C-alpha cells in the first residue's frame, strides 16, 4: 500500500478552471489560486438545494476514527451511483500536521487534493485569521498604552497555528513603560480563536462585520463590555479576512467538487467547517456531505445546537463512523492490541456505539452506522456490529473507502440515499434557545455525556457572574472537553454514567454567539508529543515527503 502522500502526488488533477466550469460556475464566480484551487463567490440568485448529510463518529481514540476519509469516500461513492455530490470539510491546522495527529485531508484513495497544499499553507486563510486576531490584540494594548481606554481586564488573547505549550501563559509588556503595560496573558492555537468561529458561522460579509463588532475584548472599570466596535478595529479586521471569508474549491481523488474552509477543533471549539462552504456544497450538489469533528458528543452536538440553529440548516441523514478498533479500545483493549481479533472486547465496547446512536436519535434525522473497514476485521466482528445496529433500529454499511475509494463506499452511499429518502425531519435541539447557560450545560451533561450533574469551579462562577452582568447568559454553550471519552476524563472509556462534570472556566465569545465551557484538564493551546510528526517531514528532490 502506497502512503497517502504518494497516492496524492501520483494523481492527475483536473485544472481548477475546468472543474469550476464543469460545475456550472461562470468566470466571475471563482478566482483561481494557481492551477488546483480557487476561491468561490456565487451570484446572489444561486440558492442551496442539495440534501445535507452529516458525518460524525463514536468516541475518539489516538489512532483516529476515519471520519474525513469516510466523508470523502461517501461523496465519491455517490458519484459512482450517478449522483451529483459535493463534500465540505474543515481546513487542517498546522498544529496537528506537525504534532501527533498528522494531516486532515482524508487518506488512501479517499483524499482531497492538492493534499500537501491543503495540509500546509493552502490559500492562507489560517494566516489571515492569525494576523487579524493578533492585530486586534496589538490595537487593544496600544489603546491602553496611549491612555485611550482604561480596562480592568483584557479578555483577548493572541494565537498561533502551531502546538507550543510554552506560550500558554505569558507576561507581555516587560522592560519599562516604552514597551507597554505589563499584562498576564497567553496564546491559544489559531483554531481556538474566536475569529475562527466568527468566520465559520458568518453567513455573509454583513454578518461577519456584525459579529466582529460584537467581540468583547475587555472589561472597563465600570464593569461594562469593551468591544471591537468600541476600539474601532472592525474595518481593519474585515480587510484582513475579506479573502479568507470566501470558501475554497478543490477536488477529491475521483474528481468530485470539494469545499475545504475553516477549521475550528471540536474539542476546544465548535468543530465544523464554515456555513458558507456548507451552503456552497448544497448549492452545487444534489448531495452535500460534511463532517463535524470528533464524536457525536462534540462535533455533531455543536453542529446541531450551534451551527444548524444559527444558519437554519437541517441534515437529511447522519452517518456515524466507527471501527472494530475503536470499539475494542472502548472495550478496554490496549492500543497496540486493537488490531487483533477479540469479539468479547468488541461486545464490551458496543456500549460506546449505543450511547452515540442514542444521542443522535434525539436530534431526529435517520442514522447510518458506517464501519471503517480494516483488513484485520473478522466476519464475526462485523456481524456483531451489524446485529447491534439492527437491534438499535439503524442502518449499517461497511465502508472500504481507504483502500477502494468510491467503489468501496457504494454500500454506504446506497444506505445514505435510503435514509435520506423523503422529507427531511425537523431538528430537535438539546436545549431551548432561551435557557440560561447553566441550564444548557446541565442538559448537555446529563442528556449527551451521561453525567448526573455539573459543578462550576470558583473561577467559572466568577465568569458566570460577569457573563450575566453583561447580558450574555442566554447564549448557546460550546463545551471544550476530551474527545476520547463521553465524559471529561480521557481514561473513562466505554459509556461512563453518573459522574459530575467539572466546569473550569466560562469564556464569553459574544461575536461567535456562544459561551465556551472548559472542562477537566482541556487546554486551548496543545503541546507537541515526544516524537512530533515534524521530525519526519522534509523536502526531497523538490517534493514534500513524510506528510500524512
């Protein structure tokens, strides 16, 4: 089996102008970025019409679940059945690419191309968000230095799109008055920036401007909010984000249209690609396949309660990706052993699959469980999962998209088409829009994670009081927690029940339109592992190697 990057580099890409024209785009609706990618701006008379399919997964594990690969494979499988299918995905972050996880452009024969560009600088969207975020930080500090505003607290932090634990907590402004006011602050990773969420949730430029205006960047001495609009920084940020707001058009290995745009992580942010990219896929395809990060307790929950609620979207069906390896890991098999046959451990891990099916049933759309197939899977193991899906009343399909591309996803594509047949069911949300933040957190903890209650730390209670005083205590909640467990504790595998969810901080994201609740030991700036992927990435004879 060739490596992902070898498969990608051997592929013959369709020129981006040919691809765009084949989709019916006029020359003034796309701007080529070289020969293989483009920014898209639709004419105003174009409207989304395609059926939206959400791809999510059971709880994560260090080896990954194959959600992006499955999303691309499904799109290619639909094309092989004669359907017009477009995929909409998040952009990879440099942090994981050079850290532990690697890239996020799919794998094997289900990839989006050009793989190296998408995983690295791409069209510069992340750099634009980083620059805009840090310009805002600089303008806040300058206004304080110049005596133009007296802030009790600066909320806004700087960001960088690499994993750098040394920057989590820092002090700026050292070295005397000429260097500013000494301030305790820190860096988050770019994908955790509120501007990333703002860009991904904005419907258009007017909405983007309104959201940037609402950014609460500090608290004044009288306790009132100091916003980006108060600072006068909105115009400059709009200028930096103008091109980044346009969705990026690329292609799958089999020539499907693909939009890759925006990239918030689901464990520390809302975990979905941009609204404009999703709607672009629904505009150009009869089927729009999109994925939400990590498991249904993270990405899918936020996709429904935050993204769909804000953008008026409703998926016609949901694909729940799992694997024998993931279920055996949740059946307490050590990671090095998960590829070995073990029916009893698999059965023990089915409780995790059950919990995710039950979570997704609450939202309403029909569910298809997709088994990400590995060569080590036995027929007996596959039948155990198939039988459990039958018991739970959901469809089941085996997906071989990694090895066979679209051909390996035809069974899944047929199951999805069957599930999405007929009128799209209305969504049922986890909480009411006018519930307060604490009630929303309790409903998520009890109904999605399996907890019995929540517990706010002293710092979180202080945050809550401030959020209430500012009038933002009815916003949706974006929970930051581990992807490896339904709980806050990564070692609690399977389907833990009856625990208390500890909430460490409540972070106001007024522009994005939600409150981030951090739980357990979650961090918004990851660190590098002992052997980061960066050690194996190089350029040989003018070609990038080692990127996965």
